[in-house]
């Protein structure tokens, strides 16, 4: 009998998640940002008692269906262990952009972040959040070796997924070549590099290229850059988590634009 109930529960969960091509987003910041983004087509908000009341205001402004429910019902709609803070939103995925359109639309100077095989959605999301905080134009990733723009990524990005374009490319080396042809200085971050980031003139278009933790940048990716640079870390702790390294490098670029 227990197995029969579990089977019915799984079937019911599948039916509830037949989203017709839309995706679930969750968490206060991610849902607020998505509701305010005209590029998102939002269908329905699930909200429980005690959730941020501003969600209702944004939903009303966007004319989105609101379902007042409880935490259990929200959990059933979402992947396991989703930290939803009492709110979830069913919305369309964002349209993908390409390198050329991002460059054309960007204010100059422009800073791009390129991630080489960073597969953890929490690290990826944290990089997107830092990119938004310091004014980067976009984050570029390889399509086959990066997490999808799912609710997990949106939650980790804390709303920044709505403001920073994600550019997915087939070939990282070709994307770097294209950026070089458009005047971007391509900077590979590496712990062993001789040049510190603060020694460069960053008042120009740049690409900050970061690799996955452990393996770092692939050889062809590094060879496609103009130079390698390092952050001003100490010998006792020369390396940083990729999302922290991106934040420090982005801060250096942002400060350079103000001097």
C-alpha cells in the first residue's frame, strides 16, 4: 500500500510540473526581478503566508495569476531541497543572445566575463551576481559545459539573471577570437601569472577569462587570450573560488573606470 501511495504522489508531482516549456523560479530576489523584467512572460505565482508582500504588488502590476498556498504545495512544484522563501514563479525562459548583439548593445568600455567549464550552478550564479554588481556587460559560457538558466541558477544569481545577458557559444576559442577582432583585451586569470591585475590599464574593453576550480583554464582557452594576470593574493592562499576571483577582478575593472 505504501508503494502505491508513493507511485500516485510521483505521478501527481509530474502532472504539476508539466509546465509547457516554462520554468519555475523561486526565492524572493529571483522572483521579484523576474516579475519586473518585461522580457519574461510570467504565468503564475505561488505564494505562502509570510512571504514578501512586494511580490503581490509586482504580480498585480504584471497581471500575473496569484495562487495563495502553503509551503508544502510550493515544495511539490519545485525540485527537491529548493530554498523558495515561500514564493515560486512559473515563467518563460529568457531569449538567448549572441556575442555580436551584446557587443553592439553595450556601453563602452565594456567588461565581459568568460567562464571555461564552470559547471556548478551556484558558482555560476554567484559570478552573474558579481557581474551585475560591478557593471559587466555579459557572461559568456560554452553551451555544452555550463548549467542551464534554471531556477537553481536564478536563485544563486539573486535576481541578476534578469539584468546580465548570458551568452552561450559553441566554441570558446572562436568566441575569444571574435572578441579580439572587436578590440577586447582578453585576460586569463591564473595564480601563477607574472602580471598582477592592478598593473594593467583597464580603462578599455576587456574579457576576464576564468576556468573551473581544480582544472583551471584549458590550454586552448589560455592560448586564445592576450595575456595571463593574477590577483593580489598571498602565498599562503594563492587561489580563490572562481566566483570570488571573478568578483575581485570585476571590482578592479570597475574601480579603474572611476579614476
